């Protein structure tokens, strides 16, 4: 009887005790949206812009200017941009959304509310091309390899990753220094190269060294042959493990892809017109305005099209090396900007086809304009005295002309600024008042086609006694020199892929200014820039991210670290009329998926191909 009574008492006490509330475990998801919700639900079969019934087969020939000297993405070198064809990432970004990733190697991702960690669950069926499973150990080893041995710019994408741990064969857990922001998770999901540990650690291979031995991959293509610096040929993997995944269906439809390298744009363009390559995105206004008046365009064999695109643009221009005098002086940089006549160049050399770039972050919501207001102004207020005062009440504008070539007013302004910076004309030579040294510098580039654009600028500089010159070097030497910061001024371009994240530290951060191979070519060391980059990285929502990016853009512009060049909002493309295309096209059509600079959803249309072959005989 006493036993029964005791049991009843224990039961009563248990029922009366407060329940232990366990924190709800975050749910695994098929997609990772940095902001908002993904467009495609769990169980979707393919992207809207991909035709799941697209036929496979045929060959695609592409071309580029430059060279490559390694097939390893880890050390500093010049790898081919198309190496993305070789490796699957954990997740892949859709081309009709921004900042939304869907499972590839990973079938799901689990992220807690504070985003302090993320668990990627790998697909059991994921395989390397030799049939060996892709495991969590491969992922952890890949991250450790990037952390310890990668070139500085690649490292910068994963600066907020504090660790990676294999929970079992198919689950890997990453931890993050940042909180409440998914950008670092997205960079791991989409940008971390996942390498086969067993291949790289076998037979004495050294992942920290450049190599032209075709590496083992997991992606839709493998390397068929390589002629370093000249040609890279790919073949489709017929039993590619991920061919039927929703993120892959209807894509990568060619049996063979060949990438040919040319010494300059003239040779590349002539080869394209001669039928030696199939597709071209045009970036040269002279070619676009005058180079396509040929029979193949007139009779429809070669298609020339201007296509509206929401692909974001970055910044291109004359980059000053602030590590060298006189470019450490902002007044000198501003003076030189007054001597660049974009309006004359656009009218005379570009057929009026371009517009001036006025932002480092040329995408809606991210570019600055007008004067800072509201949250953006509040974000900038603590930096009064560290940033130009005019930033707060004057819209940023670039010097302009009427396009006639008459620059008297601009020259007077430039001379005044140079005088304030300690320079004056002596016997026709721009001379430092204190030292007596002449102002002389070299503009470095690897593109002969831009000589016609840069020479008028040099002539204007010489007109007021600045001894400027242009140096054209080959692509390999150009890369070596800019990676070592061995230049006075160079012509360069930054591409902007929103949303921005920790890679900005490599582009503009003070720490990166002293690291060879980083993206901070200009040598920016600015505490206000560093603090605003931290605000961008720490942003918890899209609105805060855009506010911080606009503030950063404004500070970069007002410090005049470069002289901006030109750009365009639509895409100029030309291609031989042999392709089929899906009815629905993505909003980001030419965002360079996997680095091949060609729409991944096109295919060879047999009827068009046959007609083109008959007409070309």
C-alpha cells in the first residue's frame, strides 16, 4: 500500500513540476536566402529559365584575351576563369534572384536565428569523377586549405569563418565570427571551392603549388586537354552525378566546350568573325559600331543583339597607387580627374555609346546619389573630420566638359588644385615646389585597344607639364605587376556581385593594402572605410546593408582613389545562329555562371546548325 502511495505522490509531483522547455531546433532548408524568402519551394524541379527538355550534344567554342598558367585555384597564379565547370559548390545561386542559393553538393542547410553556425548536409549520391563519394572530410579539408594556403583575395571571402567540423560523413558544421547575418554562410555555400582531398594528397601532389595537370572534379565537365596559355578543352561528364538535380536540369547541354586564348582583342575579334568561335559578349564600342557590318550579319547567320540585363556593374578606371607619390595627396588625384575628358572620348572614340560610371556598386539600392539623408547620414556623422566635409551637403559629381575638346576651365581648376598641393609649372614642367622634382608617372595596361583612349589623356597631362607615359605589357606580366602593386597608375575593373560582404576588406580594407595579391590595388588605408566595411558585413537586413553600402560608396568616391571610366546598362552580344534558347530568360543573363561567359541554358539547335553549315559552305 505504501508503494502505491509513493508512486501516486511521485506522479503528482511530476505533473505539478514546470515543464522543461527545449529550444526548438532550426529546420533544415533546401535553399539559403540572404534576405527574404526563396522564389523556388522545396521540391521544385528546375529553374524557370532552364528548359528541362533541352537536348544534349554538339560543341561550343569560346574565346578570351589573355593567358593561364595553372589549373589550381589555390596559389597565386593565372587560372582559367572556366574552372567553375570542374567543381560543384555546396549550393548555387539562381540567376533570377539576388542572394538566394539552392542545393548542389548539399541537399540542405540548417542555420540558427543568430547565424552563429550552419550545417550543410551533403547528398549521399555526390561523387567525384573517379566515383569516390564527396564527403564532409573533403569540405573541411578544402576550407582548411583555403584558410592556410590560398591566395589573399580568395581567403578574403571566408574571413568570418572561424571553424569547420565534420559531424559525420555527410554533415559539416561551419562556425562564424559574425552574428545575425547570412552573407558569410552564402559565401561558404557558393564560393568555397570543394576539392577532392584524396586526389590532392596522393602521389606527392602539392595543393599550394601551381600545376597544369588536370585536377579531379565533381562538376558537369572535366578537362579533356590543355595547352597552357592557348587552349583549354572540356568534355561533358555523361554520368555526372548531379545532372538531374533541380539546380542543374536543362543546363550544361554541350558535349564539348573549347576555350581559345588570344594575344589581343583584334585577333580574337577577327577569329570570331571568321567562325572560329561561337559567341561573344562585346565590350569594345569601336567593334560594336563598325565591326559587324559584314555579310554574315546582314544575312542572319551571325546574330547581333543588344539585350536588357539586370547584371550589376562594378567600377572601372585609372586606379591610383596611393603607396607612391604624388598619388597619396587627394588634391593631386582630384586635379588629374579634372584633366580627363570623358565627354570628348565618348563622342569622338566611343560613338556616344557609353555612360560615365559614378558608383563602385552599380546596382539599384546600393549606389549612392544626391546627398546622404536619414539612416545613411546618421551612419556617416561619426566620421566628420575623417571624410571630406563636402560629402554631407554636396552631391558627388565628376568633372565634365562640353565634348568639344576645349578644357580651359578644367585646366584652370586642375592647376589651382596642384598649386594647393605644392606643385607649379616651371619652364613648362610640373614641378614639386619643395623638392624641385618633376611630376612623372606611368600608366600600366595589358590592352593595346585602350591606347587610343588613354593617349589623349596623356597628351592633356603633358600639356601642363606632367610627364606621363603608357606602358603596355602582356597579360602575365600585367598580373604579376598589379599583384605586387608595381605600378603608378593602372587600368583595372572591379566587378560587383550583390550583396557585398567580407570580400570588401580585400578590395578596400587597410589590412589588405600591405598584402600582395589582395584586391586593394589602390593601397587604401582609411579608418572610415574600414568602419563602413564592418557595417556592411554586420548588416542584418537588406535595408541596413544597402544603407551601409551607399555610405561606403560615397566615401570611396569623395576620396577620388581613381578616375572612373565608362559602362553601359545593357549587354552587347553576338553569336552564330546555331543555338536554341529557353522561352524564359533570367534577369541576370550574363553574370558569367561558372566562369564560361556564356548562358548555361542554351543548346545546339540541330535545324539551325544544319542551316548555318549549309550557308557557310
